[in-house]
C-alpha cells in the first residue's frame, strides 16, 4: 500500500502591481503552468528531503540552523509550524529557481499540503508566509494567494487592504511571455527589507499610501520617500486600469505595464541596468503591447504582453510562454 501524499503548486507571474502588497494596494498576478510537485511518504525516524530537480538531499530538522532563504530553511520553517514529520519528502519542479516566479512560495504551499496541513485559502497562505519568514525571507502575501487561488484562464486581482480577490479574464488572443534577465535574485540578501522599511516610513507620515491624496504625497519633504510613495500610489491605479482593459484593450494594458516598469526603475529603484535595457529592446518588437520587470526586483524575470507568437524568435535568453492555471491542490 502506498501512503504517499502528492501535492502540486503552480508558480506565479505578476502582470502588474509590485511592492504594493505590503502597502495595502492592489496587484494582478496569475498562477502559471510551471509548478512544484511534492510527494511525502511517512515512515522512519527522520524527515529526509530530496530534490529530484537539483539533486540536493538533506535531513530537515527545525532545531538545525540553515542558511537563510535556503531549501532546508524553508522546509524547517514549515515544520516548526506544522510539527515535525518523519518520512521522505521528494520535490521536483519545472520552475526556474531565483527567477522571481515564486519558486519558494510554490515549494512551501505544495509541501504544506503534502505534509498534511488542514488550512486552506487565506489561512494556508498565512501559514506559508510565516514559514518563509522563519526561513529568513520577509515576504508579503501576493505569491501565496496567487498560487492558492489560481484559476484557469484568469488572473487574480488582489486587494491587500482587505485581502479580497477577484478573477480577471486573460483573453485567448494574447501571449503572456516570461523572459529571464540572466540575473538571479534573492529576497534574503536583496534590498527588499529596505524598501518595506521605506514604505513604513511613508505610512507613518501620511497613512495608507493607496488612500493618500496626490497633495499629501507632494508634501513629503524627503525626496527618496516621496518617490517610494509615488510608485505605490500610481502602481495601485495602474493595476485597476490593466484589470479593466486587459480583455478589451491590450494596447492600453501594455502601456500601463511600461509605465509600471518606469516607476519601478526610477521611483522605487528595484530594477537593474540589464533589465532596463531588455525592456527597451523587447518593447520595440512588433506585436509587443508592453513589458516590465516582474517580482520583487534586483534581477529575475520580465513579463511581456504580446500578440500571439510575437516573441517566438527571442532565443538569446530563456523564455516561457505561460498559461493561467488552477491553484495548488492535492493530486
């Protein structure tokens, strides 16, 4: 008799709305058809973890100190919440690691389901967020909600002021293309925590940024904090425009994506020269409506909204044309 439990959790790409989640704004991610699969077979006296993708193999113990943000640290963080499990945990993934497509959240959601977590929906998202924090990565809830609430043919509009979600139809006559920049990223070592602190400093001055008036933002004396506030305020409004226009006016949606990238690069300063150059190059291709960096920044991937096949010839860097897919589940 096989007592194994197998769970799968998709990755996600954020179409628009970065660094708005922890500020109470909005975002429009979608679960994608690249995923992490986790199989748990109980038994024995240890929890043995093996990645068939990377070949990594280790014993997971919450009492053992792991490198922050590492494979072992994330599973140990999860076990510190669920309670220790004995057995064999096997992980495989089609998601690129360190590309900003939420491989870590995908791993934790699939692992939590395989290991017997009874939480579902938002409760499961909160559990996995806490596990990632215990692993040394300060994260919001965008990734977990998108991965858990994913729907075929739809993105997920998330309002972080109340954690409500609304499905947004992804039209059949566009491609969503993810392009790797060649620069890997890490939340544990990047400047993500610094940006969160800067947003908190703005909130201490003017309250929730998405609800602030343009006049209040203009009165912020510190120019750096004013730029951070400008990005969060304007990005939240761009998210709404893309959600409204995506299925009827992809040209406008693409324009908002380009404006989003400019804001992330200039006002929030989370892009890189390599990614900025790639945005300029890719946006000049025929059939490209818009392109932007996606994820927390400091490397990772770009996401492009295009006519079908517009970027098929882009071969000098890894690319994936992805489809919106259903959320995490036990197989």
